[in-house]
């Protein structure tokens, strides 16, 4: 029932209220809409990606990203630090990202595709239990300009995929959702030395009923991997290959990680490279137990760093270095030779490469 008896509807009160709403609106930034898109038949040669962008701190790195002129920019999560169950607050924080001139320029000149991680989903390290996930998803869809007709809007979660380019030059972008369906994580007690060295609180679970992606997303992923593509970039908000530091990684659910690797072999999907974020450092890891080497190229963050990583182990690191300051990743594809080449570079705040690796697509095929 609507209670109206205590409402004072005098003209003065309404005028004051209207003025207040107007003034509050002045503090709420407009979302930048109408971002650039790329035709799906276009040959893709330049892709950049990044993650972890604190919206109320400067983000000078966009200048370097924009100078590099990516056709596609993949935002791999923690795109804002929402951390709230209040959807007005979440919307406001997205607005602060939209207000950044560098980010506005990026959206004008590059197609930006996104998935989320815990902080833009809504809560630190959250999984399926986060109570506002449906409302948060709606805000995500609006902010990232996901088309009203897109199947991504129809289903729970924000996972998506797109293939660009003609046969022989096809790039498939797969962006996973590691939050909406994710079961709880196992925690562990850290000793004082581990705590001092910057280890995380999570451990590998032995409970194989826990899921990272959920049944529907697994089925969907299998179908995507069966589609023809020459290079497949699988964006996962959290690291896929590195597993020893105790922060959020696929290795916290070893059975799900193995399922992912097995699915790549079983579908015969060639050309897979994982892209990941979340951790506040950049590095390159490689898993050699599959039909071909699986690289995990981590870039994090846009304006975040974690110098403690210098003490953390990662036996799969092929770097050779780990970079603990703000960074972004670039992927250049040279389609001109018979065996196309993929050049991966981690770049610092000035766009200077700090890590380089060049691969032939022939190296990303079962022998
Ligand atoms: Fe995260």
C-alpha cells in the first residue's frame, strides 16, 4: 500500500527537492555510450588488453594504450572497484571510469570488449553467492554497450565470444565469466613468513563437485572451441596456468582446470592463448602437458602493482621476468607469412615493452 498522508507536497518543497535531485545529478557522471565497433569480417592484427583499474585514481596508461592504436581492447575484469551491494554506488563508480578522458578516447578509437572479475561483479573474491549479481549484470551490459539483441543479455552471466576475420585469418575472442556460477573456495592458514612474502589465502580444493564456470557455460565453451578459428584468445579474469601463490587462480579448483585443458585437446581447438588479469602484476606462464603449449599471458593492472610478487613462486613462468607495476598487454598478428606469427608484449605505463614473446601459429597446433 502506498502511504501518502505524511507527504508534504507544497510547491516550495517540490522545488527544493527538484533542485537537490538536479545537484546530485551534477555529481553523477554520464556514461560514455556509442563505443567503436569492428566489423566481424575485418582482418585483426592489433589487440591490447588489461585489467584492474581503480576508478578514483589517475589512469595515465590510457595515453600509451591509445598511441598503440589497438583495433580491439579486452578489459579482463576489476574494470572498476565497485565492491558494493548498492547498485546506485556501482553505477556511479562505472561513471567515474566513463569520465576518464583516456578511456573515452579508447572507446572512440577501439572496440572494447569486457568481462568482469570480483570487484566489478560487486564484492572482493565473490562467487555465485553475491546477492546482487543479476542487477550488477544488467549494469555491466548497459555500461559495455552489449546490444539489446545479443544472446549474452538473454542468459545468466556475462560470458561472450566473437570470431573476426576471413578463413585463414580468423581470430576468436572468448571471454569467460569466472564469477557468476563459481562455487566457494578453500582457504588455508598462512604462516607469518608466507604472509610477509605476500602469499594469498586460497588452497586447491579436493571437492570435485565445485565449479568455476557452471554447467551452461561449460557447454557453451565446448561449442565455441568447435568453431573454426586460427588464433583463439581465451580471456579469463583470473590466472589459468600459474598456481602457487595462493590468490585466486584456476588451480584452486584443479578438476576444473584439468577439464579446461582436456576440453581444448578433445575439441582439437588449435591456436589457444589464455589472457588473464586480477593479480596486479604482469607475466607469461606456460603449461606443457597438453597437445601443444598453452600460454597464459597476464596483464594487471591499469593503475595497480604488487611488488611482493617478486618473492612469489611460479614454476610455469617463462617470462623471463615478472613485472609488478602498471602495465598493459599487446598482441600483434602478422598474417603475411605462411605460418602467421603472434607477437605478445607486456608494456609499461609509457608503452615500452618489458616482456616479449613471439610465436608461430604452427606452435599452437597438436603435432
Ligand atoms: Fe580480482
